[in-house]
C-alpha cells in the first residue's frame, strides 16, 4: 500500500507502537512531516522513527527509484516534530563519507572505529550517523 495513505487505512490509535525504520529520508521533507503526523494519529503509546542523521546522498539502486534519499533529518528537525527522546546510533557521523560507505579503507577498520565511538554518540545524537527518535503519544 502507499505509505502516505496509512491514515485512511487504519483507525486512530490502532497500534500501541508505530515504527518507521529507514523510510522518511526517501521522502521530500514536507511528505516526511505529513507521514510523521499520520503515524502519530494511528499510534496509541509511542511513535519510533529511525533515520540517518542529516542528509546522506543515495541514488537509486538496481533501478529502484525508491532508494533515492530526498531529505535529511536532524535532531532539531525531530524536536520540531515533537520527538522527546533521541539516541545516536552507529558511531560518529564524520566516519562515513556518504551513506553507507565508511570514510576509509579497509572498511573493517572504519566500522571498528564507529563501534568504539558508539558510547559517545548514544547520548549525543547530533554527532551520530543515525538517529533513533521516540515520541510519547498522549492518550
């Protein structure tokens, strides 16, 4: 189904938790905001969004235009949308040159460095490669 039509497909408060993982960066910013608002309407307790931190260019893969990144989402963007809890994931953002390639080779070294920096970004999501954002829904 068209994800932009979830509000018409599901009744308000249909789900305790709604998870949106690696989706909103594939939408234009305005469409992403609309989707977040729609997901909020169908969630009863929490809305959880997982997305790269900021804009990371990504083109279509194997002819799939839906893989293109059309927007980037940051901590201030998510706060503006009412997300009250955010965690940083996958290490420091500066260790990736573009999504999802590590900064330098050999890749296992870059990935190892990312893992070592995870404790830093967990509570400092502005520095992280990806964001896990949670919004409490008021019943």
